[in-house]
C-alpha cells in the first residue's frame, strides 16, 4: 500500500530567484519504488579526462544492468551539451554550471528510482563536491576513471587532443585546462590496465556489495556483447 513519505528537510545549493515556491511532497516513497523496480537507486558519477573511457564504460555497464533487469540510464556530457546545456561553453564558469545542471538531473532520476550512470569530465573537485552535497548519503558514488594523460592522448578517439595541441581547441582539459583528480573516490577503475569486461565486473561487484542491486558478483559468461 502506498503511504505518505516522511517529511524531510530540503537542502538547496543556492536559493532560487523566486521566493514564491514551496516543495510539493508526493505520496510515493523510495521504498515503494524499490519494491516495484527490484533494486535501489543511486548515481554513479564517472569522472576522468577525455579518452579515459568514461562513456564507453558507462554504456557497457548500462547494457549489463538492463540485461539483469535493472533500470539504468547513462547521462553523457556530449549529449546534454546538445540540448539542456547547449548554451554553455567551456569557461570555468560554464563548466561549473554544466555540472550543476547535470547534478540536479541525476538527482531527479535517482529520486525516480533509477540507477544513473553520469559520465562527465567534471574536472574541478569543488564542482563534484557541490553535486555530492545535494544527494542523500550513499546515493552519490564517485567513480574515478583513472587513465594516464599519455594513454588518453594516444587513444584520442575524437581527435580533440591533436586539435588542442595545435591550438585549435581552447580550454581543453589536460592540455590548456586543469583536471583535479578525486582525493577519496568510492571507486577507482583503471581502464589502461584492465579490459572493458573486467572494469564492468568490478563495478557490478561494487553495486552488489553495496546492496544497490541483487544477484551474484560479476557477470554470467558471455553476458556482455558489444554493439
């Protein structure tokens, strides 16, 4: 039976411009959504430099989670910059606003019972910390996709490092803009040392161990297929 959720204090990172607002509480609780979906909700926040493998890993994990019956969705930087954040560039201020908006979207998805896989360079610790702050404890899991700059540049899937070195792309992370690696991430994945399947297994094991999803640790043989 659905029951009214307990009232909770809402913490906002910055006050809204309008003061004529109130928080409308629904009648569906997190427990109701978990009972319906069969798993808990959380946001896995993949951070790392361009070419580290964030999006590739997030999409591979999404595929395996859906195979297990887990409702998961990838939020990808390039996709959101073509819509919601199309008016933002790559200045320090625009990068912060980009991550702030994404954080709010990820929180809404998490409140809806989804397992969110957010793949963003998100180079500044203060911005990632601000996103963490809006989540309930345990709902935000920082995943550091740790890959050396040299390897990222060798991969250069989008050709952006080459263009950045040639001065054609300004404020490019790792070349003309800084990247601040996490100091205490919940999970560290080293894509330059492990195959994609092994990295997915590592994340699945973490999700099982944290009680977010049910089932055995790791994948069933042959479960991960490439598309």
